[in-house]
């Protein structure tokens, strides 16, 4: 079960990076992958808030959010 949650979290992160990057490329003419940076920063913020405040214990959701 943990492997599936890790895979799902990684999949959702990769897809969101790709989609946001493709959308931003249409509106911002730059070679810098700003969409990937935005998703990574927001993801780090979410992981810090969720895991730092001990909202979830080290169970199944831990592996989903920690990816």
C-alpha cells in the first residue's frame, strides 16, 4: 500500500509540474522552467505544513504527502 501511495504522489507531482509548465510557456516567453519551480515551492510548503504540524501520523498518508 505504501508503494502505491508513493507512486501516486510522485505521479501527481510530475503531472502538475508538466501541466503548469506548459501553460506558463504559452504566456511567459522564457527558457526558465517557472512552472516546475512554482509546483516545487508549493509542494515543499504543503509538506512542511502537513508534516511539521503533525496533522498526520506516520501512516499511509505520510508516504503520500512526503513524496
